[in-house]
């Protein structure tokens, strides 16, 4: 079963760079699972993130998991993580990815993606601000 469109992963299409840090070659791949993915899209439409130059080799790839992870989708998340090549980190965007959010007690929902993949950064909020997403990405890059 492949329930998630993984064309956003590096090497397969839609990746982004941080507009405010032109010297920073970080590839950002979004795994949109629910409404937090709209906030990721907002970061793009506001010009905070821009399509990455495919000819540049990024220093690292940030896999952004934005939204609610269900148990049924867990294998697809593992598959997405395994598909990221090179130096890589996971960013949990929003309350759902962090802890299950408002659906934490649902039988279908995973109480935080860190039980499935290693998470390097958590961005709080329901939903979080696009600026907070970009700030977290820059912090990860600066810490690497
Ligand atoms: S944290 Fe809130 S905005 Fe984000 S996916 Fe969950 S319910 Fe939606």
C-alpha cells in the first residue's frame, strides 16, 4: 500500500529552499497529512520557501511531516523517511504530528510521529504559523 503521494521528496520533484537564506542549501520536503499542510503551502505562497535549485546539492534534507498521522499511514511515513537520501532530519509540524493533537485519544491516530521516525524539531501550534516553520528549518540547518 502506498497511501501517500511522495513526489515531494528530494529526487522526485517538489522540494524547497529557504528564501531568506540564499546561501543555505537545505532541501525541504513536505509530507502533508492534514490541515497543517496548508500552513506549509502558505509558507510557499508567501515566498518564505521557494522551489529548490535541482542542480545544487543540499547540505541536508528536512522532511516536514505536517498533519495527523494515522496508524494506517504509518508504513507510508516509514517509506517516505527511507526515501530521503543524504543527511536528513524530520520536523514535526503542529500539534498532531507532535502528539496527536486534538485527536490524540482516537483509536486511529498515532500520538506523535516520534514513535515512528526520529524527530529533530517540533513546531507547536494548531495550526503553527508559517514563519515558525521557516524559523525551525533555519535552526536545524544552523545546528547541523
Ligand atoms: S495540529 Fe491542528 S491544524 Fe495541524 S493538522 Fe492537527 S488539527 Fe489540523
